[in-house]
C-alpha cells in the first residue's frame, strides 16, 4: 500500500544462505485455493472442474503465452496492467487520487472507495485498449486481496470477479507486499531465490528474507506509525502542497536544506533487531517545528526566506533520519554502499513500478499461476451482496524469532494467517 509515499522495493541477492528445497518440488503438488467468496460451493471440487483455458495452458506447457490482467485498488490508486509471462508489459494504467489526498490531508477510506468505483471500469478498459486485446484474449485475472483498506480492496475484487466470471477465466488473489517484492524478478529476470527485500511504503515497512516463491521470513517491520503517516504529518506541518503527496513534496524541499541542522534521534537505535518506528520521530519533528514558530497555516509558497530555509532544514534532517522514500537517491546510495562492501547485487525497480501499480499484481499472478496456484472462474452472475474474501491485515511471512522487539504492538491486529503459513500448510497436505 503506497499512499503518500512511493514504495521502495530494493532487493539484495546473492546472500550466502543455505537454500531449502522448493516448496513446490512435490510432483503431486496441484493448486492452492484461496476462496474469494465464502459460500456453499465446494472450492476444491469447483477447482478440479474443467475450465478449458487454464487447463490447456498448464497441460501444453505454453507458459510464455500467458497474458494476465492485474488489478490494484488497495489504497488510493486505481491501477490495471496487462503483462505476458515472458515479462513483456503490454499496458499500464494508473488513476491517481492526488486531489482527494490534498483535500482530506490523507486517505479518506470512503472517499477513496467512491473514487475507485468511478474509474475502475475505465482504467481496466484502457489497459485492454492499450494492449490491443479483448477480455477473451486474457489467460487469467490477478487482483490484490490484501493487505489494504477493505472498502478499496472490495472495488478491485468485485471488478476482477465480474470480468473473470463473464469470460470463464481463472482468478489469482495477490498479496500486495509480495507483489512489491516480486516485481524485482520482472525487472531482473535472473534474480533467483533466496534474496532479501526492503519494502518501504506509505503503510508498511518490511525487511524480509524471500527463501522461495511464497516462503518469506519477516526480519523487521513497523511497530507503530507507518512511514507514510510520518511523511504526511511532517509535510502538513511544514505547509507543503499535498497534491504532490507527502514524500515527493518533502524530498523536493529537503534539497534546499541542511540535513545536519536539526539533530533528530535515530528511532529504535537502542534495539538489537530490524524493526522500524516512526511515532517518536514524528513527535521530534513537531517539537522542532514549534521551536521555530513555523505556522503550518501559511503555505510554504508564502513563507519568508528565513522561514522557508527553516522548513527546508527540518525536511532535510527528517529525511536522513527517517530513511527516505522510494525514489529517494539517498536511500539507494546507502544501499549501494552496503552491497559494495559485501559483494552482493542490488536491484531497484524503476519509479513507475515502485508506486502501487497493476504490473506488479499481474506479474505476481503469473508467478503463482505457473506453479498451479489459482482459483476457478467465479460465477458468471454473482450476487451484489456476496461476501468476498478480503484481507485488510494479512502478514506476508512469519516473524524471525530473534528479531522480535519487546515494543511489538501489532500482533493483535493479525486477522488472517500469513501468506507463507497458508502455502506451507497446503504443501504439507499434499
């Protein structure tokens, strides 16, 4: 979920780690079903029924002929894209809610849902038109089912199910954060497991070890406020134009400031783990702004030269301590230093694939489809009040035991089992 901050999907590969056998090495591994719709039909029986397109692709081994539509509506961007299994991006369309973000000072779930609903049909159709394809030309539909805002996720899932049901297409439920990690394998086709991934977005900070497709170990995460919250509040307190969103607006202002002018404490420095925290930093910024008598009601465009410099200095100092944003060259430069010392490889997707997008959803759908993980086509005429399987809080992997912080407070928020545990349980049943 990248609302106010772009997502940095930085992949460090070549780790000297023992690689476990693939989770999918079993010859009798068939398909892992994620029921999108909780109703009376037997998902396993339905899954084994005959829907010719998916079966024909799997039996013929023509994986290069897969053409998958990806739909993403987890937060504030309505996105769709069509990708081939050979890595060719046929189309990519994103409809931004920048005006709503500026109006409400962040994401307003109900308003975001309405905005998604207004443009979802147009965005999907434009993706098809740019790819010069019709719905019946698709091999499958992939859609984000979590984590994210449930109201927003619902819009994308309903559209995906309607399109898949009408055209008798298999459907793949995608984990949003896994998609951010796996898009690096689209950019760098030689990227193999295992690798480490640093994911920084408006709603999440994750440091994960990707051992295999669907097998992730969470080394660190945000224990309180997300980085997007810290960026949005700081940008608002500094009187910045939020139509650019908090991250880019702060980065632009920070270029004019001195990053050493304000001494902010590095969060979590006293903890010997990989977790992230931004609540304390946010408080430090607020106090620094108050000490400089900066009036957030005065937009920076109307501020005096002295006042503007004070704001720029705070922005620059905050950015260095917080870790920056996806397109932030400071973060990439520091990561380059790390891989330079260790002889590892750094893969950073281009900015267009760092923000929320349909390409990463389509590509993740392709990766799992090729392993036989997909759901059967939904009913052609599904009731409007059908209970959909949405996963607003859905961990990607299990926590690394030694990396748990005593300050960890989000464990009670876990509603769904992690993606990794679901896949492992399915494999064990084979």
